[in-house]
C-alpha cells in the first residue's frame, strides 16, 4: 500500500483563481471545520450548510445569505443528498463521521461535482489566503501541512505592506494610459518595470498614494521622452 507522500505525488494540483460569484457550495456539518469553511466561502459563493443543529454563528451567517438546512445527515437518503448537491459547484463533507463523508463524496463524484474533503486530499484543496485589495496570494502544501501553510502566510504578511496594493493601483492606471500612448508592448513593459523597480516610488508610497503616483508619472515622462529622442 503506498505511503501518504506517494499518494500526494499522484495528484496534479494546479493553482487557479476561480470566479465563485453565483456558484453554489454545499457544506455538510456545522462543527469547527464546517464553520471555518462556511466563513470562507460565504465571502465568495452561494453557500448551503446541512446539519442537525446550528450555533449562533451560523444563525448570524444565515442573515448574510447563507442557507441552512436542518437535517440528520446520517439519516438522509442518497436521493435526498443528491437533491441538495445537484446544482453545487463544490461539495464539502465535513461531518464527524468518516463513513457519512465518504458517502457524500461518492454521490458528488457520480454527478461530476468537485469535492473538498476533510478526511483525505479530494479534488480541491483550500489554500491559506492573503488578500490585500487588488492582490491575492494563495499558499498551499496540498494537504501535507495546513500548519505550515498558516505559518508561511504569517511570514509573507509581514512583507506585504499597504504599498503593495497602492503599487497595483498605480500599475493598472499607468498600464491603461500606456496602451493608448505607447504602441510597442516591449516599451510599455520596460516602463512598468522601471516603476516597479524604483526605490523612490516605493518610498513615496510609504507617505501617500499621491506621492507614489507622481513619481510614477515622472518615470513615464522620462522614458517616453527618451524613446522619442
């Protein structure tokens, strides 16, 4: 029988950013894992949680749009589970009963629905996420060590200052301007990289966005004038 590490190597996980707007996620179980998954996915998707009972936290999440179905999951028939998950994009079996989780996973797979499993790797792993306005960073060990993912996130968060979000905003605005004024893509790339590598621009962003943007504008003018000459 292959070791866990060997099984993990057989998976070909590719990091993707998916627009979850309007997509449905079905979460079975309202324990600590179900709660964590509900908190996360309710920010991005349409979430339904199935459980025998719900804490006050879930009742508050219900007010924000999370759908709650009260049911003894172990007693649900296969057809009842299928009716619940039929339109789901992702199913998360997070009960404290492995056999029940396996049954939900099996039914989801028969419908071609992706699963995020708490007892094994599954089709989808949920990364540690750092979100700073226009910047999103996902960190994953593909299930090998969730603790290390969290540790790495904490280390990266020390580096990602508010200036990163401001620089993304500058890059977006300058890029839009350059598309209409600099025809050569290579020239546009060179100018944008010059801004990214400018210590003056980064230092100015520590004071304000306006000062950082002014430095970026000066770099654009200098580069364009140099190209014209």
